[in-house]
């Protein structure tokens, strides 16, 4: 029996909703009926709840704010919004607040009952997967690996093995997508193995809810990746993949707040597969297709049907030497903009050539760092130890990079750092740049601003500005922007007429739930908890 909490400020609905349906017969027990969001949150601290059915418009905390709080404090609970017809489109914005679904107040008993019967099945399947948990995922992984490794199976054996792990092998064409964290090696080095596993499990849980429980396909964890076997028609496959990628990108941005590191993923997708037995070959082709991330970058969907085999470009020894000599000359001029601009152009050139050999790019970058460090040691002996400390760290980081963009991001950061060290006599100028940058952020925090737009305003390269923030303030640009926005949000939350999602929009965040998680991560309180604690 699943536990249902009803939050509704209108007395007539508080009386009608519990009685119009035989809730027990469809698997739900009403454990409480409350008047507003505050009462709902208090009850949630005392009893276990599976589903909340809440009115969208309530005093103090409305349905959208309640959904955000529940998603943050009790992520397992599903929140269903109950709205009048004329506010339904408004209610649909709730997806950004963590709302699971919607019902109209004008819906009849049959419609409401059908909705909750369907929800009951979803909860049952979630529980089934949850109870089997890691053992199920281990069996699924073994099942797919056996097929990939060309074990001598006939299709009947595969059908039987599939059923054992709750996978109904589609009879028609299938498609597969393989999902991998971008810059995985760097993330592994940054976090403990347990935390990386937790991140992957979070992605897996999201995919189960948005693919498997919606009958669109099956999820299989495979080493450091996750595979989706889609059972959707070819006509909607691409559309489904793009929608899923967009939703997962939003979840990853929220996860980034929690884990403290930018987290993105790449989807690599197959064409149609006529026979399930041929998945092994297709899977191997997908793995090869991941090399295209080298120049395309991460955070993308790649369809292997869009790529054709061709000769891979290489960089000659002479070309490498020319790049190193050019860098030496620019460093001697001590002009940060010129140095970083050169590497912007070089990065663009390599991307245009579709350069896929990441190891050669890494090797070149390490040579540049060693050469520049040696030159700086000769130019400014007193800076050599500091440069040595920084370049040893940078070499380690570059070794984990998987894309041209990430390698060049590291090399440009290093070169900007070198220029800052060489130009310490210009610290008053640098201080004025930072002061103007902070003033610009304070005046424009509510807009969609980023490091590039601020750098353009103060007329320096974004990488150089980033290094100045680190040197002068000990913070990243993103941290400075977040602090300014959160401080303003705190002031706005003191007015109870300002709804949390309205505050989010007002301080520059398009996704209210992202704002809520960021606020909680910064203050250790959700926006509603903060308002309650510090209200006058």
C-alpha cells in the first residue's frame, strides 16, 4: 500500500478528494490531508510518504515551492500538481521545480483513478528494481557482455536470459545508446571511487525513471558507461534521444552543484539494428565513435551514422616545433591576450581538421609547458619555483584530458598564470580590472552573464580574467557570481510575497530547482528553510 498525502487549501476539495475514490482498492492509503505546504513539510518529517497530491495555489508555500522542497529534502517522493484548467499551462512549468505529474481539478473520478492506477504500477516497478538493486545490475551487465563477447547464443536463449533480468527483447528493430561521463579519467582522479560510483548511480536512476519506467527501453550499466536498449519505433528514436539528453543535462547541472565539479555526458547512438544478436558489433562501433569527442567536445549526442571512416590527421615534428617556438616568442612579449588568442586559433584549426589523436595533443602540451617553464626560469629566477609547482600540477591534469577543448583549457590557464607571474609589477592594473569586473557583475547579475561577457566588458581574454579572479580574490568567476546572486536572493526571500521560483528568475536562474539546490549548497538551508529561520 502506497502512502498518499493531500495538500489543499480549499475545504471542499479537502473533503471531496479522500472520498471520491476507493483509494485502498487501487493501492493507496491517505495518511494525511493538510491545508498548506508548511503543514505538508511538517508531516513529512514525521511519517513516510510515497506521493503528494497538492493544489498549485496555496498560501505561504504553493504547490511549485512545495515540489522544490520535497525534491530537495525527500527526492524519492513524487509530487502531483492539482490545478484549475486556466492555470494548467502555468502548472506545466513545474517540471523545472521537480513536479512528477499534473491533474486538473475538473477531471472526473475515473480519470483520477486511472492516473493513480498507472502511478501504482510505476512505483511497483521502481520497488522491484530497488529491491534487486546491485545484484540486478550485475546480472544485466553480465547478460550484455555475454552477447557482446559473441557467446554462442541463439535468439531463444537471449529471450530467456533477458526475462531473468526483466528485459523483454524487442522483436523488431532496436537501437542502442551508450552514455559516458565526459572527462571521466579526470573525475576519477578528483573524487573517491565511491563518489564516482554515486554519480553514475544517480545518472542510472534518472534513466530508469525516464526510459525504463516509461516503457521506452531498458537500462544496463556497463563498466564505466550506461547502455540504453531502446524499443521505440525508428520514427521517434532520435526525438526521444534528444529529449532525454536535454532532461539529463538539466539534472547534471543540478548534480554539479552537489558534487562541485562540472559534469556532462556524451550520448553515442547506433543506427537501427535488425537482429539483436548483432548488438556486439554495433556496440564496438559505438566505442570507436567516442574518439570523435576529441575534436567535437563533450556534452553532445553523436549518431554513428553521421560519421564515415577516413584518414586520421597527424601533426608533424616540424609543426610541433613551430608551435613551441611561436609560444616562446609570445611569452617573452608578456602579452596575455596575444598568447591565449594564438591558442584559441590553434584549437580552432585542430577542430576544423577533425583531429582525433588526443595523445599527440597531450604530448605537445606537455612539451610546451616544460619549454615555457625553462624559459621563465631563465627570465625570472625568482619565479621559477612557483612556475615549477604549477606546471607539475598542470601536466598531471592534462594527462587525464579527453578532448582538445579540455587540453587547451589547461594549457591556456597555465600560460595565463605565467603571464600573471611575469607581470606582477602591473598588479595595480590587474586590481582595477577585477574591481571593474565585480562592479559589472553586481549591476548585471540578474541577466544571463558569463565569464566571456564580463571579460569583453573589461577588455581582457576570459582565461586571463579567470586567472586574475583566482589570484586576486581566491575565487572562480562562477563563485563570485553565485555569491552575489545568493546574497540578493536572501534579501528577496525576506518578503513572503516573493515566491521562491520568482526569486530564482529575479537573480538570474532560469531553472528554479537548480537555484534551490545552489542556495542549499551555499547556505546549508533550502530557500524556504532560510525564510522560516530568518523571518522577522
